C-alpha cells in the first residue's frame, strides 16, 4: 500500500530536517521518519511529552486504538449492560454509616469530657469554699481580741448549715475549733446557739481519758447532736440548764470551751481526787447565769482572779475535798449565797469575813464549814446572820466559848472541837426553833437546868 508523500517547502539548498525515529504501525507496516502519516488520529502519544498530556490526548488515543482494531478485522464485542457475564455489583461500603458511627463516638466522647470538666469545676469550687472558710475562721480565731471583728453572715451561715446538715449523721466531724469562735456571739440564731452548746459539751468528752469517754458515750455523749438527751445534761427550752458529771465520766481538765455555756445555771463536778486536774479556766467568767457550783474530790488548783465578781449570781456553793485547791474565799462574801458548804479544805478561819458580810447576813440560810481544821473563836457577829437556819462547825479547832446564835437557827452541830469551853448559852438551850443540836466531844457544858435538845 502506497502513500502520497508531501514535498518539502524548503529550498533545495536548505539542509534536510533531522531524522526522526518515531515509528507507527499501520496494518502491520512500519513507517519511520517522515513517512509517518500526518493524520492527527494516527499520531502516537509518544510524539508529545508524556508529562504534558491532556484529557483530550488520552481520548484521542483511545479512539485511535478502536479504529485500528477494526481495521485489523477483529470483531469488537459490544458492552452488554444487562449481560449475565457482567460483574456483580460490589457490596456497599457503608461509608456514610461508618462516618455516622465515628461522629457518634466523637460526640459521646465530647459530652463525657464536658461532664468531667463540669464535675472537676464543681469539686474545685466546693474545696475552695471549705478552704476559704477554714482559713478565714482560723485567722479570726488567732487575731488579737482588740482587732476582733464580728463574723460575717456568710461565716455564720456556713457553720450553722454544717451543724444542721452534716453534724447529725457524724457529730464528731463538726468543726468546733473553727465554728465555735464564729457562733459564740450569735444569740439570735437558735441553730447557732445549739452548735455552740454542742461544741462546749463535746470538749468535755474530748478532754476525758479513754475510761471517761467510754462512760460518757454509754450515756449518749457525742452519738448525736441532741445534747439535751445526754446523761448528766438537762435543758430548759433547748438551752443547757444543768450539768452534772461524776467520775469516771469527767474530763481530765476543765476545757476552756465550757465558758460558752452561757445559759447554764448549775454545774456539779465530782471526781476521784486526781481528776479533773488543773485550774478553772478564765472562760468561767462568762458563766454569768451560774447559780450553783459544786466541786468535789477534784485535783483543781485555783480559781481565776476575781471569778465571783463576774459570776455573781451564785447562791449555792459547795467546795468539798479538793485537796490541791488554793483559793481565797474572801471573794465569796459578796455573793448572794443561800447555802455555803466548804469541807475538807485547807483554809483559814472564814467565819470573821462571812459574819461581817452585809450580803450574807440577809441571804445565808445554811452554812457548813465542818472538817477543815481551822482554829480561832466563833465570832459574836454570827448572830447577825438573820436568815441562818442550819450551821455545821464540826471537826475544827475552834476555841473559847460559844456566843449567842441566830434566833431562827434550827440545826447546830459543833462536835469534835475540844478547845471549845464554858457553858452553853441559855438562849440556845431555851430556843423554841432548835430541833437538832450536837455539842459532843467539846469542852462545853450544859446549864444546871439542862439545854433542851442539845447533846454534850
């Protein structure tokens, strides 16, 4: 098969163009160089730079391959869309579903992170709040009294809410150390007053030894916040009215917090000679409602200075067998005492001061100064105790004779005073009110006519 060749357009003198090595295959015939047909569709893609191929070139080559395939006499098999030999459809990749599941997991993880972050923020806030409260209260507690400022309503609310919400289930966890100073001055809030009294009483439990705590706990102490139900505690209108403690359920020493029992009227403390020990705390100056004080068989050493100038409503005072106690009892002469009992104490003769007190001359009903070992005479001013009905002077070293006694006296015991001498006064022997009189183991004698109910 022959192909017409195009003659050169250049002059005969022009050098021939360089030979090309491109070859094309047409119906099995190879043509090289300038013999390559100029048909665009017959151009091989290698004539161009492969890196600069375009989509159009690729389509051109595809159509060229099809045409040359037809020229070779091969039968093309048309594509049968519905043919049974068609490849089966690939199963769906469920890309969208996988994307949805991934998005769901990401959303769930995001929500979890958000909740954890919120929880951490809440816990941090609560922790910061508690730390702030404790630091603020401790700072107030450590401040000098001259710089003290009234606690804020926030501090009061924090302490009262803890007492009403948390303390009932766990009484020992209530922060008395920080809240007691905050609430001590709050009298208009019943919850605050209850918390103060609870802390004051709990301090007794905490200062007791293991035996004392066991005894107190048996009596209900610190097992709840209802302190009025604790053994030895009685209340009036939810305020502590009476406190009665007996060994072994006593503190090792009197805690300073007891001074917060502003409403207490009676304190009775009976130890075993060794406990409680130490001095009476200065906070007892705050017990201005106290009317009865009973200290027996303790190891207490001293009272605060001028205690009874502050605690000046005491009408019943009992000081018995406190062998370590060194106190000046002249301060009690300004109290409106009705009953005074001092026994088994190492004291000097208090009778001169007692009988000279204008307050006691009108108030004192019963006086018991037995078994103290003091000496000296019975002052004649004892007859000035106009309200006195009961007098006990046994077991001392009283001397000289006895004077006239108050007209209303009903009971007199002065036994075991061997230094007392002389004859019993006639007005004592003729008394119509005297119902008991014991003058045995003394040097006293009865008048010739007898001495009524008196024994010698």
